[in-house]
C-alpha cells in the first residue's frame, strides 16, 4: 500500500493538537495512494479511546481503513483497535506520542504489522 508522506505529517499534527486525547479518522485512497484523512462528525475522544457512530460514516468506497493516535506512546493496537480494524478496511495506522516522524505503525485488518511505501 502506498501512503503519502504528507498524510503522516498531517496525522502527527492532528495528534499533537488533540493531545492528551486520541483522534480518530478514516483513510481515503485516491489514484492508488492513501492521501486523505476524513474525520467523522460526532466522533468522541478521550485520553484512552476514540469512537464514532457508524451511522455517521459516509458510504465512501475510497475509504480503505482508519488512523488514530495513542497518547500513551504505544503503537501497538489495543483489543478495541482490533475490533475497529476488522470492521473498517484493509489498512490501519496508529500514530503515537511524541508524534515524531518514526512514531507510527501500520496494520492490516487482523492487526498484523504491514509495510507501507511512503510517497511524496
């Protein structure tokens, strides 16, 4: 999967601004590259979780997964994350405090680590 480097930078900025709360968004693919984050209205966030009302998620066939932050600093998915992953697409990214260039990881829908190609 190809992911725009700018998307990772944007996610880090959103996470910094949301800290100490989590943020949750959805990944949109365009022309074979994941390059957009869609935030769902009504998403609820705390310091240890984030969730959305499924009725608010648009029918959008360009959504390929999710992205969210872990203010705790861990990039490992929680049991709740694995539930979200299984329902929300094929690519899931976790960005973690302190939200640096290398403070993120990508997973498939089963929570297995995946390699992504960063593109400009």
